[in-house]
């Protein structure tokens, strides 16, 4: 099955790429979060959230990552979205470090077909030294890189920037995600993302499970 679309944010709006699909998850059991943060509404407590932490898992190390989708699929990097927050004009597969955030994206993103049930895919990333992490949305390098990506995406590139070209060719980038349209729908404003860029690094990302999520139980932020 082809990968479902991934959000692409440009300025104050958002552009969506990829194909929309029906929910066809074949996984069993409820999603289990590593920090025991609930994804359901009601009286269930909200744990100290990943988003209140000052750091996120380092992609240089072996870590678990998650991808929210309207359907289950087998990972194929070559079918990933060709443009995104952190890349342009080549496949890039986006993930996050928290299953609750992935569930929010799958159920609440304005870029996906409305659905009653979604899927959170669970992956294990083996780690790589050929990565870069943007520390925050106010980081000058993040701001400059984002503008460079947007200029290239809009086909109005400025002067070549070797530093950014090198980043764009790394195995993986991680950093914050600007999602004004999704935030309005209830997705976390401090969503953290990881994008696998280098196809030769794709074998480092292994799918280890998928979990059905009832969108009616997903907590809006």
C-alpha cells in the first residue's frame, strides 16, 4: 500500500501532498505509549507530556519513532512525499517521537481525509551520525533553513547555500513543525518531527508495529 500524504506547511497556509486513503489497519490492540500519556478524553489523566520536556530523542541513537496515517501500509521510502517542512523535490518520510502526537496528526490534520479510525505506525530507528537536529523554532539556523526550503519549494531559490545543501542530503533531520492549520484543529503547536531523507539510510528504519486509534478518543490540544 502506498504511503499516505504528509503535511507540508508553507508560510501561514499549508499545502498537502500525496494520496488520501481509507483506513485499513490490520493491527491488534490499543496503542501503548512509552510515557503512559493517555490519548482518550474524559477523566483519564494527562501525564507530564513529551512536549514539556526540554529535549527530544537524538536521532544519532537507536530510538522509537511514530507515523500517523489514515491507513496502515508497508514502509517504502521511495513512495514518500516529495516536499515537506524540511525537504523538497525528493522523497522524505516524516515521523514524530510520541505516539499521542502521531494519533493527533492522523485524526486531526486538515491534510488528511476525515476518518473515525486511524493508524499509528511504530518504527525503530537504528541511529546515524549523519543527522542534524534544529533545537527550537526560534533557532536562527532553523529559520534560515526553513526559508531556504520554502524558496526552493516555490521555485524561487536564492543564492546557493552549501551548509543547507549538506543538511538536505543528510540521513535524517529533526526539529519543530509549524502547523497553523493543524493547530486550529487541535494538533499540538509544539509537535516535533523527524524526516528520513537519504534513501541509503532507509534500512535503518524498521517498522515494528501498527496500532488502531479511534479518533473520538484522541485528545485535542
